[in-house]
């Protein structure tokens, strides 16, 4: 495939999906084209967008690549979509999510110890939105569940991995934050696997 055609094809693939695409996914769709060639094309596209000051960017998100708009355009795009139905994530939910993101995996009791409040309802809400997941069980009396963030957490907040999280001292939590409906969850575990999450582990 000619280089220009390959760039157009990869660009079309990225445009056609609202989820990050991995090199492996693109490679399989292109009859096992070498990963190095695909990565080189993506890097060229990234440079093209930046140099020409286009309204699109390619970001590395959750282990893949995704088309997005420049951060500077956020206020204008918010006005454009001001009628869009969104769901608000409360400050308690955001604080609980931050604790899980930075200290995972940890149990509900450990979260409540840090927040000094009951978090049953908050945890249920975050699980429902697939921002957090049951990551396994703690090897302590009672074998309590431990919680961690999902791949969808990385996708929504535009993070490639947890190392991209800002330093805790840099955080400023707003009164509320608007998020869209989230559909799936990542089930990678770093502790004893919970059998209830095994079925979804194929979606990583």
C-alpha cells in the first residue's frame, strides 16, 4: 500500500471509532502490516495536525491512539454541545474516584477510613458508570473486595496509563464535573482475581 494511502486509511480508522485503537487492532485490519510501519504513519499524522494547526490531534489514550480536539477549543465546543444530555459526577464521587485512582487496589473500609464517611452509594454509582471495578479480594479475614480503576477511566480522562495522573499536590477538585455515560470496563487485576470479573477480562 502506498504511503499516502496508508496515512489516509489509518486516519479513517481513527476517525471511525470513538474508542482508542491499538497498533495491534490496526495491524490486523491491514493484513498484518508491520507494527513499525503503522506507528510511523501515526507519528506522521500527529506531526501533520500540529504543524498545520488543524482542529484535530492524535493522543495516546489507554494504550491506544484516539482522535481528539485541542484543549484550547474546549470552551467553544462546550457551547456548541450545551444542549447535550450529561450526567454529573458529584464532589464525593470524584473524591472517592481520586482515592481509588491513586491508591488502588484498596478496600471499601480503606476508602471510608480516608474519607471518614460511608461510601456504599458512591462505590455503587462508580461501578455502574464503569469508572471503577472489583479488582479482586484482599487476603485478610473476610476476604473483602478491593477496587481499582477501569480502562474506561483512562479513556475518559485522556490518560495513556496511571503514570499520567497529575501529582496529588497539583489537583484542584471542582464542585462537580460533567461526564458522559460510560459503557465498558477494564478488568486487569493486581491482586487475587475475582471470579466475577474473569468473563470481562477479554475486553482489555
